C-alpha cells in the first residue's frame, strides 16, 4: 500500500489527532531553534542593518548629531586612493595565501594520514601554529625577519645571501606577512582534510589495488571527489580569513611601509578608530560585507557544482 493510499485510509476521527501531533512537533522544533535564531539575529543581522543605515549618515562630532548625507560616504570612499590600495593588497593577499594554505594543508594531511614514521609527532607539529594567538605568531616571525640578526638572515648568510629588511621594503613586506598567514592556517585546514581522509572506507583502496590503479589515479578518481565537500568548506573559511586579517599586520608592519601591507580591515580600523570617521568606516564595512557575500555566493555556485555529499 502506498503512502497516499495509507493517508486516505486514515479514518476521519483520527485526522484531528494526527494534525495536532504534527503541530506539536513543528512547535517543538521552532522552540528548539528559537535561541539560536534570536542570538544569530541579535549579533549578525540587526548590527548589519544598523551599519547599513549608519553608512548614509555623516559622522557625529561633539554636539553636532549625525545627518543624512545619502551616498556621500561611498563617494568619498571611491575617491580615497588608500582604499583602492588596500583593496588591491587584499586581493593579492587572498590570491597568494588561499591556494598555498589549502594545498599545503591537503599535502600535510595526505602525509600524516599514511604510514609516515612519527606521524603523531608530525600531526602535533603541523597543528601547533593553529593554537597560538596571532599576536604570538607575529612576535615569533618578527624575530625571523629582523634585519641582520633574524633567523632568515642568519641562514641566508651561510649561503652567501645579503641581509634584507623584509618588513621594511615595500616589495617584500606583503609577501612576508602572507607567509606568516600560510604557516598558521595550513595546520588548521589540515585537521579537516585529515578527518575527511579517515572517513574514506579502506575497501575502496583495496578494490583499486586489485584493479591495478596507481596512487595518483586513486587520488584523482576517488580521494579528491570525496574531499570536495571539505574543500568547499575550507575555501569559504579561507576567503573569510583572508579578508578579516589584521592581527599580525597590526603588530608586524602597521600597514606600512607606504601602505604596502594595508588591507581592507586594517584600513577600516584606522578610519573608524584612529581617524574617528564613523561615516566612511560604516560605508567601508558594508563594502567589505558585500564583497565577502559575493565571493561566498560565487564559491557555492561554481565550486558547489562539483560537490557530492554522498
């Protein structure tokens, strides 16, 4: 008997009881969701709407309240050369750190998931940067990059290279802070890949071995497709991290030299809390939120096509 036939066979006296039971289940589900919905709205949606409204008002100064200025804050942002410089730096930062961190995380996960000697120690070593605060990471790498006395110059001198001011030169400052981000984030993403690799049934590898498939073929045809949901999750988080970076830049370079390491969030911090330009800071916030939403949408539309959850 089909479900439709079964539903039709329910006596009229039992229908009100079934509808009441369904209503109680629906109410219970919404009550369970209510705390999360309230917290999510209070700390995400309402502040976003409030910031959007504030972006159309001028900065209140002293006894003068904020007044409606329309799109003036956005026009000032478009005319700001430091905004375009920070946007370009952020694009380079994201393009350089995301593929490197994700690729390195996958390589490390494949290595420590195998039969490498001392793999427990390797897993701990790779994951250690993740548990460190970004401020501590910045201090460690400041020692590495110190001209003449830093670890990098000390090693480079052994091979005949000249000492360099890695954080004080515009051409090397941004790559230097990008390396720090890659070093810290690769271990965090490795954990997700390692967990996904351990969920792949060993029978698949045994079947591939019997069929004579090489390790590369097994990775390309079996492992990589099964890792796509994790890859999409990691990519979304990597993009968000690339655009919310500020800690180590604040400590290591302060956005310099000559705005060479100034990124969007650091420019937002300076605009809002250093120059106290609330109007332009809220406009910059909305640009950043819109940019992240657009990138997340593109990722789900493009990368999501190759994702199969079963």
